[in-house]
């Protein structure tokens, strides 16, 4: 039996699997199949597009062209033989937290179903897409032609922590089939230990549990020994609530001394404020690498919206947590970025949203700026309505429809009045960003980023060699990016 894993990429509230990240789902599926004695192949949606849409031809990029990010993340030049020999194709798919990606386009159900109909093999759908998927905010979940799939299977959710470790370790070999670098997204826990935010699928998918510290270290050390140097402890709803974050970070650094990126993701402000003597925050600053972000799922600073959507933190607690991280994490590291800063998520279209919701958000964000604090990034999106969530059951798209005409104005207010001056504070003109990695072209401009979590985009005049590192001096600021020149 020949198995092939088709990775269409995943993006969830608790976990990222869009390149340059390598998510947990394809690795666990790979491990499950290896444990059963199979030798699975791994391909990406980019591979499938190249084969079925572009006829296995990669167009040469001229000085006027933009890099085609739909076929950026290829694993092979031609997957025809793999597809011909595949008996079972396992499709990993699902976006719950829509975003914009510099060098990747996640596959959607509408895109892949007509392509899969051309394949003569068994087809299984898995990943978070089985709970609904939507690549754009402000919409109900995508409805594709599910008849193309022989099964919809719960890979990745059906086994507990003990089995997770077995599959995590056996799945590490998947990295040998990926020619480009990847940031390995490491799962540290599942579910949410606080609540039921109206829009979130995490409580639907998983009960809250933590993975053992020793098991996490074992998995990271295995990838490290295979040459991986970039890691994010991102597959959890709150990093501060895992088994022992201080010991975990200390042991990772001791056993993987040459690690180049060690970042975290989601953090609940409640546990930052409640952390005794701020030990966990201090450990993140000490052991992780700079450019690190605590993704605060604030979602709204409107107390009415917070209450009606049972959000996980109140505005006063969020403000205290932002203050703490700025006091302890704003020192710059070797690559020129602050060591550990908060990131804020804002969602529009939640239940009981009114015009005053935006006023509350702007007031809070202005207060953050006026206090001299920094936010590494502000993510703004419209809620995606996914099946089984309280958002779908209680509110539907009522408030999305009601306030949709204001969304782009509200979004632009934050970008112009907060994001822009905040970025000037974060990286003043003349600042040096080191180890900036060139990613793609857009005409005569090269776009680059440091490797890490939510890295800033740097636009550089001219066409530099791609996939190389440069040091860059900041010359100007855009709304969410900067321009620079090589030094």
C-alpha cells in the first residue's frame, strides 16, 4: 500500500502549519504510517499545482515579474510518478484563523476538489478542515464538494498524549523530504484551560491537556540532531499554562546549544499578570531568541463584547500584561529586534459589536502608545464563522453584516494612527536588522524577512539573490513593513 500525504497547510488559533512553518498534522500522520510499517511520501499543494495547473513548468522570473508564491514550496520537480503509484492520498487542510502569507497560498476545498477528481486513488480528508475552513475572514465556513473524499478522518485528534509522542518521534523523518528550511511547530498542549471564546474551535477539537516536558525536549532534540535550527513552541492556547515552561526552555537551550530560533506563540494575559515574580516571562527573555512575540488573544477592548463572547481576558488585565512584557522584554538582541514583546489580536464582527467597540479599541491602543510601550504587531481580522462554535450558534453573521461597511475604515484607523508610529518606535530609521533572509521578488524589489515568528517584511530596492542572509539598515517605514538597504 502506497500512502501519500498532501499538505495544503493549516492555520489555527493554536498552531501554524503554513510554510515556512511545518505543522504537526503532516508529521503525526507520517508517524502513524511509519508505525504501521509504511513508507509514506510527502507532497505540498504547490507540488500539485505545478503538476496539474502549470504542466510541471516553472516560469523563469524576469525583472518585471513577481515570484509565483502558489508554487513556491515545492518538494520535487515532478510528482507524476508519486501520484501514479499512490493508493491512498491523505489530504491535510484547514484554515481557522485567516491570514496573509508572504510565500505560500494554503489550498482550499474549492481549489483541490476538482484536482483530486483526476486522481485514481482513495482520498481521505483530515486536519482542522474537518471542523470547517475559511481562507477569508467575515464569511461562513467554506463548503466544498465532499463527495470526492472516501473518508473524512480525525488524524491528529484521535490519540492521546502517549500515542502523540510515539507518532511525533516517528514522524520526524518527514523533514528529509523537504528541501527548504522549516520552522518546526512544536505541540506543547491541547485545548484551552480557560474558556469558550465564541469564535474559537479549540474547545470543540480538544479537551485541555499538557504534554510532558521531557517528551517535548526529546522531539526538539531529534529534529536538532537532523539539522533543524528553527523552532516555535506554538501549538497551545497559552504557553504559560504548560507543564513547566521554565524547565522546558532551560533544557532546550542546554541540549540544543546552536539553536538559531526559539520562539513561542499564544499567551493568555491573565497568566502573565498572575505569574509569581514574573518567572516565566524572565525565562522566555533569557532562553528564547530575540524577535519573540507573545500573541495576546485580546480580540476586543470593548467590555460588552468581552462579556457577550466570553473572551479569555479583560482589557485591564491585558494592559497590565502589555506593561510587564515591555518592562522585561524590550531590550534588543543581536539581530536588532527586541527580545520579547506582546502582539495583539483584534477581531471585528463578534457578538454585540457596535461603533463604540472600535472607539474602545482605539482608546486602548492609543493609551499603549502614549505610555511608551511597544507592540510587535497588531493582527486585525474579521471573524470567520465556523461550525459548532458559539459564534455560529448565537450570532451567525448578524454583526458582521451590520458593521461590515465600517471594517476597512476601522482597520485603516489602527494601521495609520497606531501601527505606523509604533513601527517607527520599534525600528527607527538607521536601525540595523541582521540575518534578514531574502524570500521573493516583486518587479525590481526584493522582499526579505528574518526567520522567526511573525517577522517584519523588509523591502529592498534591486533584485538580491534569493534565500540568502543580509544585514539591512532601515531607511523608511510603511504601515506594517519597512524598507532598507544592505550594509
